[in-house]
C-alpha cells in the first residue's frame, strides 16, 4: 500500500498492511531547514535527520487551516488593531480591540529558540470585559460564510500540500471549536470561574462564536470533500477543569453540528482532546466522531488505550498513544516497550483503525539525540 492508501483505508475502517505511524506536527513538508528566518527552530542541523525520517518513512498527515474570504468585514475584525515588535530575541504582539466603552488588550510573545507563542496578557480579564466583547459579536456574521456568491473558500493551500506530498500521506483540515476561541480569551483561572458561575453569559459567547464557525465549516466541507479534519478545543471542558455536564453543554452542543457538516460531504471528523477522557468518552462518542487523539496514557491521561479500543474502537480511529515527554526523556529500550504496548493495545481485537502518534512534538531549537533515536524506534517497530 502507499502511505496515502494506508491512511485512507484506516479512516474507512478497511484492512491495512500495517498500522500507520505519524509524527503529528513533524511531517517533512512544513519544517524547512533552509529557511533563514531567525525564529525558524528547524534551521538547527539537529532537526534535519528527523525531518527526512518524517518525509521518507512516516504516514504523513499535513495540517492546514482553510480561510474563507468575503467582502463583508466582521465587527470584531474591524475593531481590532495589532502591533508587532522585536527585541532581545523575542517577538511581541499587542492586540487591541475596541468593544463598547472599553479597549481590550492582549499581549503575546514568541521567543527565538522556542516554537510556541506565550500569552503574557489575555484579552478578557473579567465579566464586564466579557459582556463588552459579546456585544461586539454579531450573529449576522453567519452571512460571511453561508455559501453566498461573494464568499470564497481558499482551497489553494490544501491542494498545493496534497500535490507536494503525493502518495506519501494526506492533508488534514484543522479548525478550533467555539470553546477553544472562547476559553483562550481568558487566563485559565478566569475562564474556569466564569464558565462555572456565568453559564448563561458564557453560552451567549459560544453561540455568537459558533454561528460563523459552523457556516465556515459547511462551506469548507463542501469545497474540500472527503478529507480528514481535526477539531481542537474540547479539552478546555474536560475534567478537572469543568464537570462532564458542562462538557455536554459547551462542547457537544456546538461541535456535533460541525461533525455532521464535515461528514455530509464524506469527510472524517477527529476530536483532539488532551488529558482526562474517562468521564467524557461517552459524550465524545455520542457526537458521532470518526477519530480521537491523542489518548494520552496514565498519568497524563486517565484511561488506557485498550479500554478506549474496546469501548469505541469500532466507531473511531484512535490516534496516539505516545506521550511527548516519554519521547524526549525515556531511554530508548524503555521507550521501545512503551511503543510496543501502544501498538498492542491500539490494534487488539476488532476496531476501525489505529495510528501510532505522539501527543505533540519537541519545540526547542535543538533536538536531542535521544528524541531522534526514539522517533526512529517508532518507525522501526511499526515497519516490523
């Protein structure tokens, strides 16, 4: 089988010659060792062997966001101003949003040797900020993506990536859910308090975010049918952050219509949720999803892969179950046993399919030799 054939057969629940193996964000296409941009960590020579390994021997799943353009601006975009500056090896962005009678401010920082963005100041600090922000949003924004004649789905990035990787993998469309947009407006502590104590107001925020997002999902699904999607954000309502009842309120209510929109055009909807799953697995399955990742093993998660396979393996393709910290820290012989256990549990008994995959990837400028050896071990054991 080609690597693309293997992944598509896995999604359809068909027999494959071996389990697929993915390095998640590391796909051998998006990491460019030759890019001289100062914030490109992959220019360090330690990354090149891993990039080549991902390109040549993994079942590549390349993530792409998809934009929808329209001549009608959205209120929140019209009210937002951004400034970016660099100093002392870091890139700073200040975002100011005018809402009602106040100016809301968010500050982020990207450090040159770390491939992530840190939020130094969150946009919303309290309930009054939330009320002002909700007043800025308009449910009429649905017209932005509703398939009107002047709305255009920007398919070029997906098509170009598919042409670039050919039969070595697939492209996965990547989108946040409404909760991800909402929760990331606050610090984690402020979000959990407001989500628990201001449920009616928080629902109003989610509803106003969900309308344009659902219409966008429908438009993209129709324009790019039959692809794998990743929906991220549900973990914000997983225990211990919020009780399972609020997972149903804040995730299922808004994500299930997205899942249906994706599946309507032959697509496959995969839910991304770190951490604890035991108390929300039934709710995830009830949404009718096609896949789940990263299914972190205890102690990072609270359920074994074998149990997830037994309960919902016939419905969902399971992606995981390698914890990123193990990949970076375990001696290779011990890490090999972790991989063998994941392969055994992920393929035990009847099931739709399994893709061996870490929960995330290293994000420092220099990749350790140990991490490289452990990545190689994942591929070696799958190929055997």
